[in-house]
C-alpha cells in the first residue's frame, strides 16, 4: 500500500533556509558563542517561525542572535537549549560562553570611549607640561579622583559655613541661614517612583528566584550573576534618583534592548536596574537627570 503524505502539497520534512555565513569581523568570544548557538539551533531542526512560537522572542530577535548582531538573555538561552534533549547537557558550557561574549562585547563598546577620552586629555596635558594619563582604566580613575576632590571641597565648605554660623550667634533679625553645599548637591538629583516590569507573563504573579530580576552593582560591567547585588520582582516599586544612557545593553525575554539604567536605593545602598526591566511608559516620560560622573 502506497503511503500518502498528510498534506499533498507540503513535504513531511521541509528544508529550513540555511543560515548565512558569519561576518568576518565577528571574532573572539562572541564568535565562539554564536557558533555554538548555531550548532544547537541546527540540532533542533526548527525554523525561526516555529521557534518564535515556542520562545518569548520575536523572529527578528532570534535572527539577530544567530547572526551575532546581538546577544540573548541568559534565561532565554536556557529556554532555547531545553527544547533539545541533546543540547541540555551542554547548557552550562553555552551559558559560560555567553558570559564571555558579554564581557568581550562590553569591553569592545567601552574601548572607543576610552580612546577618545585619552586623545582629548593628552593634548591638554602636553600643553600643561604633564604626561597624559594611562589608557584603559584612566577614565574611571579620573572620575574617582574628581569625586574625592569634590567631596573634600563640600566637606570644607560645610565646615566653614558651620563656623560662620556659630560665630554670628543668634540672628536678631530673624533671618534663616542659607542651605549648605550638601543640600544643593542633593537637589541636583531627582526622586521618582519606578515600577519593575517582567516581560515573561508567567513570572508576573510569582515571587520565586527564577522570576526575580537582578539589580546590578555596576551598570558598566556585564549583567551576570557576579554583578548582581539585589533582586526585584514584577510590580515592585523602586525609588530612583538619576539615570545613565550608556550602560551595558540588556535584552529581555521578548527581544527588547536598552542600554539605559536607573540608579535606585535598596537596603540602604545604591544599586542599578536596567531600563528594559521598568515599565515602558515610565522610561519614555522620565524626567530624572543624568547621573553625575
């Protein structure tokens, strides 16, 4: 008896469109990760359209990941790998490759800024008869030095103001003393309530560790477990005082991307939350100032 396909106009095993070769400029840890990701994707035997229906990511986002144009979120990678029984055993290795790729991508993104800063500082230093600062971490060190000097100046100003008030005694005219420098610095920052948003629908009503969203210690370092110092869940309200627009780019489970971060307070310390993890309307209409360097 001759077998008849279930659909006469469609083969039982339709061939997927082959992936285009990776660009030559893609190298290092990023290329290693994308190569491993392509290998896992090839074992699945699913088209991007079929994969889109099984993962919380759009077809265009999945295509960018497979071309090396962007990197997936770690949780999305785990869900992707669990679709294949053979790839699940290699998930720890894939996650480690993703971490290395994120670090390499962050370092590559920071390199042009450091080179530009060094190029701008070198001529000024030469005119002043001073050697230019070293490359790489010089920008961050310069920020720390300026912050320290600024703190000393503020403390000195507050001390002078206090001594002046004490020496003047009671003011018979009833005039109130003016606010000191620390108050002016606080006024320069904002104060806004922002709401945590989880793109994963199943996690919006669960307060489990899997459904938690990480709060980072440094928005300029890779968004990975070693940089996570706090956690929040969908619907949590955080208090933010400023923002930056040039942090590490974070991708959510729906394929959205953002390099904006908000500085928030939690447990008596300042931490950072990616803007992609905040309600979109609050991000779009925020009036928070840029964070000081």
